């Protein structure tokens, strides 16, 4: 199973996204879609699980949650937009993660690409796909393709959308 992970599109659908998302089984969007059109376009490519971010309006917030917990291929996921990062979690997030640790924790918001195993959380895989949109501090638009193999998160491949 292959999962495409992106975040922080801010209303921009990068022309490389269809090729990146070709043959993925599931798309995860970790917030700041920026418009309902982004969600609809992604849903036309593959099944989507998403969370809303701080720039998303009420229409998106009615359709998608702030936190999304689910299991795919025997792997538990928790996705939200704003969570911080290992060692610098948002207030209260470290305790929530310790109380119910997923196999993979996905968040966005920072626009900073980061993939890391978190030893003090049982080897949880932390994934921030960076940002796929044009707005923000990032210089490179990135996404991640994550494989699920034998009920465990496998290879995480970083995709640079601008080549």
C-alpha cells in the first residue's frame, strides 16, 4: 500500500501533484487546504483523509475534522495540522501522544519537511510533509510517499514537486 502525504497547499494545486499521486491508495492532507476545490480535486485522484488547518474556512471545517485518527493496512495514524515537532510539541500534545501513541503521526503547519522516528514514543514515525503550496516560508514544495508493508510503516520517499 502507498500513501501520498501533503500539507499546506493554501489553495494552490501544483501541476506535478497528479503524477506524484498516481497509483497511491490513499491521500492524506494535513491541513491548510485553502479551498474546497483542493479537496475535491484530490478526491478525484484517490480516497482522501484530511484535517483542517488554521487558514481553512467554515465550509472545510464542516466537512473535515481537526484531528483524524484511523488505521490503514494495520498501521494506526493520527493526523492534525498544528502539533509542533518531537522535542517541541504544542502545549499538551506530548501528554496526548504518550496516552495513545499512533504508529504514524502526521502534521503540517510549519512548512518544514521532517521525517523522524521518535524513540521516547515507542518508535512512532513523525511525518511533516513540508508544504505543497506557494505561500509560506518554504522554498521547496514537498510531499511524501509512504509505503505500508506487513502492517508497518515502510519507506518514506520525499518528492520535490518543482523537480
